[in-house]
C-alpha cells in the first residue's frame, strides 16, 4: 500500500490560461498539503489539469496507487471544492446540500423530504453554520452561498478534498470556523490539498507546503520548518517584500547573548517576578526588532489570564489580543504568526492600533501552559530561523522566572502562613468587637443567632486561608470563583433553597480575599435567614462577572423582598453594614438594591481596587 493517498506525478498541461510543467506533489493520509500559487491563471490551469483526461495531459494523478479517472471522481472519494460555489439558485439550501444524493422513497412522493431536511440541519449544526435550510439559494448572500457549498462538500465525506481558495468571500468568524472544520476533518482521517495565494494560511493549516510559480514547483518544505523559519518559505515566492531581521548575524547573536545574561542576572537576584518579566519584554522587543512585547500569565487549572505585562516603543501602539485568542494560541504549543494580510487578523484583537504583524510563543513549564509572549510590529515582518530560536530561549527564561517565583513561594509559605493567621485573627477579633457593640444596641437578639453569625464569618475567613494554603503553586493569589463556591457550600444547608452560580474566573491578591469572602458570606447568609420566611422553597442566583474594567457581583433571591421603608443609611443589620463598609471604603465601589420579585443586591467594584496589580 502506498504511503500517500493522492499523488501527482510529472503532470504537464496547458490551455489558453497558461501551462504547468512536470508537477510532482504527494498528499499523505490525514494530511493538509498547502499549495501556494500567487497567480490566478496558474491556479485555474492546475485545477483544470486534475479533471482533464484528454490526450494533451501528460503525467499521472493517482488515488491510493490507482489512476484517477472520471469513474473514480464520480464515486466521490476525491472531491473538488471550487473557488466559486457550484449551486442551483432555484433550489433550497437543503436540496443543494443533498444535490448528488437526494434521499428517495420507493413510493410517492419519491423524495423523502423529512429525511432531506433532517440531514441538512444535522450537517449545518455539525459545522456550526447558522442557516435556514428552507431558503432558496438564490436569495442568499455571496458569503452564505459559499457556506452552503462548503457544507455540501463536507457532507459527501470524501477521503480527499482539493480546495481552491476556500476562504475567499468569508468573514473572519467563518474563516475561523472553516479552519476548525478542516482540522476536525483531518483528525477524522481526511486529507486536503489547499490551494491559496496567502502563504500565511500555510503556516496555520499546513502539514506540508509547496510553491507553484511560473508553471513549476519552485520548492517545498514541511510546515514545521516553515514555522521555525518563514523567511525560507518567502524566499521561494517572487514578491518577497516583507521586512526581516537583516543586519550583522554575529552582532544579532551577541545582542541575544547579552539579553540572556542580563535576564539570568535578574533570575538569580531577589527581584519580583513582574520586574523580571518586564525586563524580558524589553529585551525581546530589542532583539526581535519589534515595536512592543506583551507577556500574559495564565492559570493552568482554569485557562484564565491572571496578569499581563507590556513594553512598547510608542504610546499609541495597541495590540491587545482577545482573551479567548490568547488561550487558543497558548494551547497550540507552537510559534503563532499572523499579519494584516490574514483574513482573521483584525478579529484577533480586543484593541488594536497601528499594528500589522504579531508573533506569539507559549511559555510552558513541564508541558503545562503558564503564559504567552506576544511581540508586535508596526510594519509587515517575518522572523528568521535564528529569531525563532531566540524566541524559544526567551520563553524558557520566562518559564524559569515563573517557576523560581513559585519555588520561593513554597519555601516561604509556612512563614507567610504565620502572618496570614495573625492577620486573620485580628480580623476575627475586630468582627467580634463589632458584634459586641451591635448587641449592646440590640439586646433582643438571641445568643444562638449571634454565635451563628460569628461562626459563619470566621468560617469565611478560614475558607480563604485554606484555599490559599492548598495552592500547589505557592502563589499569593486566589480565584473569587473558588471563594464563592466554598462559602456557598458551607452555608447551603437548607435543601428547600436552590442556589444557581454564574461565575467568571477572577484572580485577586490574598490581601483582598478575606474582604470578598465576608461580602459573599453576609449576602448569602442574609438570603437564607430572611428572604424565605413563610415560604416552602426558594432560589438564590449568584453572579460574579468582569467586563468594562469592573467586577460585578449580584446576589438575587425570589423571596419576600425588602420592607417598604427600607433605608440603607438606617440599617440595623451588622452584616449589611459590614458589606457596605467594605464595598465603599476599601474598594471604592457601589452597592445597590433592587426589590422586584424578591431582593437583588448589586455590587460594582473597580478593577484597580480589587485585581492583581
């Protein structure tokens, strides 16, 4: 059996558009082979040659070692996805999807419409395309026609798909979907020849890359090599005009060594992690001839960005990637490259200004993702093989810096715990003193109720300490989501009350954690004690979200609601007084009440007062 599923051997062909001469190309099983063809006429000639069986075609096209002919193409083992959709405008989306295999009955009506529509919905759902299968194709936009055509081809489930400029006319969102579809297709055993003008697509999709220029294959290389040295790929293309590193190679190497030694000096000192990473960002920018560098730190357990550090040469530069993009890039465990020629480039950013190129590399500790280094350029830029090595070296240094900080954190954890316990005890004493003064003003309160309140507050502070002590990474940060889950767990002892959680992963420093725990404790406890008096059951919805540089916390119940004369300034509740004091005095935030359909307490906290600085 051949090691290749599809082969082109010594293929020579010409027509009115041009010619190709002695083309050799191999496609492996479960492989994407990207063919970069900058000339549209050459693309057209190549596509025609694959379906031309006339005498003027020389060479062979083989599928699993057998010569490709019209009969084999009709079996749909090898399918062409043309640049322009091949559809029937007068038929519906569902009919077009099943055009070559319409489900039929043995009796009238001959067409099984129920099955046809069900199959259409299934393929659209599978590929994550939102289209009404009842609409006639002629009424669709150009992009949606392309989507129907793509779905039609994948619905045939061929073993090989030859794609001709498949992303042309697609939005950035649908381009990303198509990339995912191709990846899934490959993982499920499919193989693709991907014909495009955009060499950037080759780095994203390809396993193997070839360049067709002036009728001949001018070169080829594996995608792994191209990612490490994209300049070697561009040198095969005729219109290589991208800015590269240039300069004296020895001088460049020396500057890298200087930067590495400088970073090593920082690593062996007592500098804070942020200082070391900012130094690395500055040195990466210098060595890579970049205009800026961002280092994002990621929490491995939740895939959440917990901190971000940036160095840039000009204030006006902005290259803030979307959080989901950062996580996705980090998970690829390889150098990621994109520029403004890429159709998805603009969609990568939360904020972007005067940037045309980005290069990213993940930071790994024992194969675990702990961050990414992102460098950016005002102009188009392509890194060299040497520069990919430099980037890898800097990523290792970032990993060492992070790991060193963790080790220091573990060794100091016991000593730090003593300080934490002392601080917690002081907080507990303060709360008991507040409770005592409150009793003096409200002597009618029962001892059991008072002790329950004190116990709950002590538990909430202890929960924070316990979470922090169990952090395997030895960090002094904590996830608000975890705090809420733990507190809800020990308060929720009434089976009649259901709690719903909608929580983001939000990391805060230890110094803020006890205050947040007290806020959650008081609000949830208040629901359990007062919201459902005289009711058989109830629900509590807790939300904690972060957006627009603010943290939003909401605790809502469907209970009896607040009294008509409720006045926050005249509270006789110690719990709500504690919450209000923490929100307004410590965090400079805002606290509001909504009395519709129960009670909702809404708290807004500014990022800079609560998050890691």
